[in-house]
C-alpha cells in the first residue's frame, strides 16, 4: 500500500508530515486532506476575517501530488444596507 504525506499550511505556519500514512489510493489520501481542513479552520480567525488553509499530499519521494485549499472569508455589514 502506498504511503502518502499530508502537509498543512495556515498562512505562515507550516505543519510538515514526517511519518506519512498508508492509503489505498491517491484519492483516499486527498480525501483525508479534505476532511482535515475544516478542523483546522475552527481556530480563531484573524481580525480581517480572511484565512486560507492549504493541504499538500506528497508521495514517498517528496513530489506534491495534490493541493487542497479551503478559503475562509467573513464579511459583515453593520448597517444592514446590503441585501
């Protein structure tokens, strides 16, 4: 079974997977990255309400095979003038 590595980026913060995990396929590894991003997005947002989370799926040779992105944008209209 192939081993894939899931690295995560949140702005300047990087979390590099040094151990990896075996998945049945590249799609299974990609799905694991997709499933992990919403949990990371639960952290407190920055003052501007915008944040981009990225996961990279690498193979054992270090090649990036997938990029998964979750963009968060919160907008407020305190006057209520926009529908």
